[in-house]
């Protein structure tokens, strides 16, 4: 069930960021999320395809549902959620990997790096 869980988090991440990208009234955050998605979508695609090559294809026999919350500009909800994604990538995702999955860990590190960069870009005016 590893690939399915990972894909759900990646769907949640990208859809939440995209919704925030459309909703924010901050141009720096609008631009930062646009740049983030341009980088992470290919990384996620590579990660999932590599994972499937090493392990198995996902099986969503009954589909799945997710809830996307609208993030606000006037609080820390967007940076907080990005920090939650970083936590997942660093602490939970490795539970689905083996120590020798260095290819997948390298892609994970690129995702974390770009999320951290976005946190910095969110501080700019």
C-alpha cells in the first residue's frame, strides 16, 4: 500500500499549492508557488515512476477522496502546510523506502530543497 499513500500526499500537496497559487493576493507568493509547481511536478512524476519501477503499480480499486483547504494570506497557514509536507517527506516517506533506495531519496531531497526555498521566497515582499 506504499505507492497509494505516497501518491495521495503528492496529489494533496500539488492541488493545495495550486489552489493557493490562484487565491493568493501576494504577487511574490503567486510567483513562488508557480515556480515551485513547475519544479515539483516533474520531480513527483519521476519519483512515482521510479517507485513503481522498483516496487509495484498503485491499486486504487475504490478510488480515493481528499479534502483541500483554502489557505489564507493573512496567517501562517500556507507556510505551516509547506512545513508539514517537508516533515512528511523527511520522516514519513522513508518508511516506504529501503536504505538502498538512494535514487528515490535523492528525488525526495530535491523536493524538500524546493519546498524550503519556497518558504524563504514567502518572506519576500
